[in-house]
C-alpha cells in the first residue's frame, strides 16, 4: 500500500445514495409544482457546485439555494438506506493496515456525522471535513488547508470519489485520484479525467 492516507468522498462513493438524492430532488420539484426528472436527466445535469445542477430545474432567483438546501436536507433522510457493498470491509482493511482515513465532503458536517454514525463506520475516520452550511459548494480549499497541516506530503495521499469535482479537488490538493463509477456521475464522464476508474468497491480494494 503506497498511500498513508485515503481521503474519501462521502455521497455516492461510500454512501449508496444516488436514488435517495434523485427522490429527494423530485420531492423538492413537487413542492414547487414542477415535474420530476429521471435518472438519465439526473446524471446529465450533475455538476459542481451543485447550484449548477439546480439551475437546470429552477430559477435560482425565485427558489434560492438556501431554500433548496434546507428542503433537500429535509427529504433526503427519508430515502437514504446505506453504504455501497464492500464499504465496511474495505474501511476495516485499510484501518488494520495503518492507513489514515478522512472524509472530504460538500455535505453538511452534521448530516455526514449522523449518517456515518448510523451506519456504524464513524470510528474508521480520523476526521470528517464537511461543510458548515447546506449549500454543497466546493470542497477544494477545505481539503488543501487540511492536507498542508499533515505530517506527510500530499503525494502519500489518494482521494477517492465519484465525480469530476473529486478529481478537481485531488488536483488542487496535490493527491492522486481514483474515481468510482458507482455514484453521481456516469462512467463516460469520469473517464474524461484520465485517472483510474473502477466499477465497484471490490475492484477498488484490489486496485489499492
């Protein structure tokens, strides 16, 4: 294992929550009298910051991101069910090997803390580097500031995520990146990054 630290994305990478997010989005649309979207549209619209995704669905001057964030936070827990297959085994294996693990997420810290605790995996992480608000904005600077405080260089870390934003964050921080085509962007999109793309956490485990 060449890495001393794994920086995990949460939503879509460890959390199997694409359908939960789609359902929560459709609940928001329904509340505002708009038709639902399907999974193909969800993938096509996905972008970061997440406001770019919602620009396809709303006039953000009429329905601001602060309101969308509150409503998503209201609906999402109704649908979130758990982790991707193999997540717990991989987290345990890495911890046993002495690899540090953190979560770098655009989601609200309280929500990530709640869901990792509910899934019984909070003890595997040294830190949760999540947001202080519900706007789901960029996490690049938060990750960079954390990385420069560590006693080992970014070259000994790897960021694992499921979106092109995770790749951008890895480049900004200076770490390697592995993308998982199991989350919020299609494999076709992820392959544009030119970094390894895996199709399951079992494949990721073998790759690591």
